[in-house]
């Protein structure tokens, strides 16, 4: 995995942890890919809702990425999903439409600013 992938996974974990802290009595569970054993994302589960949080790092978000998140949502019985992507990622309109219809939010990550303190 590239260093960018590690940064993205760390960011997704941090965002999921913050969501759990705000939700009160929620649990944070890792989601592992059944085929290759790699982490797919995080499940944020509360008494009201279950949300899949994951990240993607390639140059273009595809329909296959949305379908993968949909299958994960079905497998873990989540109602919504969140995909964190780099700010410069290309997202075609059909992908945005399928994500919206599938209750999957796409959140663009702003690049980390290097402000000298």
C-alpha cells in the first residue's frame, strides 16, 4: 500500500472515530474484505443507524467502487455509506448519481496544508 493510502486510511479512521464520539453510544468496527483479508473501511453503529465509512485513492471514482460499497453496506446491514476521496479525484456524473441513489455520500478531502508555525 502506498504512503498516500496509509494517510487516507488513517484519515478515514479518524473521521469515523470522531463520528462515534459525537454519536454517544456508538461502536466502531473494522470491515475486512472477505476475499483478500484487507481492510475495506469502518462500520459506525449506533442504536439509530449503521454507516459504512471508507476511502478511495485512485485517480477516478468508478461505478465499480460504488457497487463495492453497496455490497459492503448490504453485508454489514448499513443504511448509509460515506466515501472519502482526494480533493483532485475525478468523479463522473453517472457515479455521482448512483452514489446519491444508493445513499452514499462522497466527501472530498482537502489537501493537508503545510503552514509553518
